[in-house]
C-alpha cells in the first residue's frame, strides 16, 4: 500500500472523529493534538477506529507515534502492509 | 430457555446510560440497555398533558460552548458521540439572575457581565472574585483522585463578604449539590464552570431533541434497548457479576455491567443493606405552568431567576413538605430565538421526600395544589403579568421522581458519596451517571462516555 493511501485512511478516521473540523489546511509535520484540539479521548478513538476498520492494533506505549500525520503514516504503513 | 447474553449490560436509559451505550456499540460490543420506565430519559425525560409536550426537568443545558470549541465538556461529548454541533440546535439564554432580598446579580453567557455586577454591588470584592475565578479555571476538577474538600471553606478564602458568598453558592448548590449547605470543591468547580463560565442554552425542541439523537445513534450502531425491563437483582458469583435478573424473572448474562441506577440503588440490586449516610437528602417539588403567550411577548428578559428571601441561603432538606423561602424560577423556553408557541415557567422548591411519601392520596393532591399556588405567588413577585394567562398546570414531588426513576428519596443529585473512578467491589460492575460525580444533562452524558471508555473500551487501564 502506498503511503498516500495510508494517509488517506488516517485522514478519514480523523475527519470522522473531529466532526466539525476542516482538515484541508493540516500541516503533516505539526502536532495533530494542537492543530485539531484533539485530546486523549480522541487518540483513544483513533486507535479504536484503526482496530475496527483495519484490524490494526496500536499498543499503548506506541501512542506517541501518532503525534503528527507524518509520524502516523510512517508508523502505520508497515502495519497496513501486513 | 434460549441464552440471552451480552458483552455489556447498562442499567438505565437516562443521559449517562444512553451515552455509554453509544460508545460501546460504536466499538462492536454487543450491548443492551435495560430501562424500567416505558421511555428513555430518566431524570430528564418528557411527557404529554392535554396535547402539550412537556419536559420533566430541563431548565437549561449548562456548559454552553459556541461551535468550534472542542475543549469544554459539550465539545468533548459531541465528538465522542459523533454528533455534529448543529444538530443540538442550541439557543443561548437571554439573562439570568441571583435575586436575594436586597441584592440582585445578573449573569449571561458572557462572564464580563457577572464581573461588572459584582463590582457594582460589592466594589471591594471585585479583585477577590477575579482571583476566585482564576483559581477555578486552573483547577483540574476531573482528576479521579481528588479528595473531598469543602467548597465553602475554599471559597471563603477568596470572598470575604458573606452575602456575595451566599449568592455565588445559591445557583451552584441547587443545580447540583448532593450535600446540604456545602459541596465537594471538585463538584463546585464543575458546576461553577458549567453555569457561570460556560452558561445556559436550550436545545430547540427541548430534551426530546437530545434524547432522540442519542436513541437514534444507539440503535443505528446496533445497540439493543429494552423498556419496562427493571433489573431486580445483579447476580454475583465470587467477585464477579454474571448477569442480571429482571422483574419478570428473566435472566440476562453479561461480561460487564454499567449501572446508572445510583450508588445505594445499585447496592440494593446486589442485595446489600444501605448505609443511611449514603442516601442523599436533597429532593424537590416542581410546578410547571404553561402560558398562552411567550414570556418575550410580555417583555420578560429573564431566563432563570435564583430567588432567596433572606440574606442567608439555606440549602437543606426542609422540615416542612417544601421550602417557600427560596426557589428557582425558570422560563424554560425564554431563550434567544426561541420558536415555541406557548410560554412556560417552572418553579422549583426544596422538598422533604419522607413527608411527601407519608401523605395519603387526597391529602397529597391538596398539598400539591398548595405548592402550585405558592409557585404562582412567587412568580408574581417578579413577573406580575403572567397572572390569568395560564393554560395548564402540573406539579411533581419527590415521590414522583422516585416512582419514575427509582432514585432513593426521589433524590435528583444522588448520594453525597461520589465514586469518581466508577469502581465497585465487584470486579466487572461499574457506576456511571450522577453518583460517579458528573451531573446535569451534559455531565451525565460525559460520565457515561468516560466510564464506558475507561472500564470497557480500555479495559480499566
Ligand atoms: C426537575 C429536574 C430538573 C433538572 N434540570 C436540569 C437542567 O436544567 N439542566 C441539567 O443539566 N440537568 C438538570 N437536571 C438533572 C439531570 O436531569 C440529571 O443530572 C441527569 O439526567 C442524570 O442522568 P443519569 O443518567 O445519571 O441518571 P438518570 O436520569 O436517573 O438515569 C437512570 C435511569 O435508570 C433507570 N433505572 C433505575 N433503576 C433501574 C433498574 N433497577 N432497572 C432498570 N432501570 C433502572 C431509571 O429509570 C432512569 O431512567 C434536572 C433534574 C430534575 C429532576
């Protein structure tokens, strides 16, 4: 799977969680938490959605890997390929 | 008998149970909500009288936040339930006030108004008030490890004028304290923020708007809900609940239970003796009067008036059927851009459950009527124009609340003991709702969400 596809799948999840938020201006290298006002409840949801939609497990110690869009893509691409 | 079993059973289809149900169903749990009443809503339900639709409780939704604000309780819960902001159709309050005998403080959803009112009426207290607000803003009321601290003690370290002190406590106590004349400081902070820093709004269409959204979302996610299904017993083996037994005798097996029935009520379902100190004392009567015109057509600009006769506010269970010396007067559809056909006002008085419970039928009716007459008298002090414009009256008492929600003593704010982490001594049984410590409509939903997250989705991590 291409990294662009992975990015799209992550963006889908985030836009479903941050309902009223516009993702168009997102800076992929900056913190998702700060740009989208995400809190720990939202990160729980990103993890839950990855499991529900793509059967991908993210152990709690890896949550910091989800900090920016770039780090999400980097961390999750190998998991999408499995 | 076919096996009736679920990953999780939720006791109660009030705000907290419905919100918890949505979270669990969203992540593929097989979940069933069991509700004893024939409709949803619990303490904030609805009914019809003579063709008019009435809400049971809703004075106002606290915790107002404008669209786009994701940080406050309202933004959080909408996100967690995947409900777009606009679907609540929130209309903000016009203005409210705390009205004591010789002093009145107006407030709106803009804190500046309250600050200038404090400055005008208590010039020497302005700086103290600002320091108190700052202390509240910086306080983490959501920490599950916070211990009980007396709010009266904390606030009196900031505010020196006894009258201002009483006036600040009045709305905060009556909109959420399970304790008499004081409350836990964490609870105080929750309530202060929700009333004074965030403020009041009303979903267009009243509480039904919210309940319909919750119920629809829950069903759409595959959740099951059963009405007229009172849980009579939680069946335990060792330290683990294995299921619940309904009034009908039917057994439902489950891996986990979230109970919004209340702390002592849940203990009773386990067959345990109640600790009398855990039973709350604060109960209320409420008179509901429908008017043939809307308050704005009478030129009335108040949304809620927190009225008190004297200079001291006595928030405790009265030794009479109800307490006339203070009341909440709520014009529950007098919000900005309201689209209702009729006007409505509600008058809430503190009341004594035991005394109401002991009245026999004819007497009970008579006393209810006196409550109504007193309510009309009280509103007349502020808004004389309503007299003679009534279309319909209704009164409920603590006995009514007990009958429809099964809360001991007809308590609205539950037990004075709050279980912030929701845990019980049964491994897989958790509390959510009022007795977990978040209350009001918004608080209860947030409680359901956070307990579902913590104990089921995250497995208690
Ligand atoms: C008159 C009044 C006015 C109010 N005004 C406001 C307001 O203006 N703004 C605001 O934010 N809040 C208000 N509240 C408070 C608010 O309604 C509550 O804080 C909130 O609804 C509590 O929700 P809950 O889910 O914790 O509990 P509940 O609503 O009590 O839900 C518990 C549910 O469990 C069910 N149940 C109990 N035992 C069993 C059993 N054994 N088996 C099956 N089902 C069971 C009950 O029937 C009930 O439906 C008001 C309350 C009242 C009574």
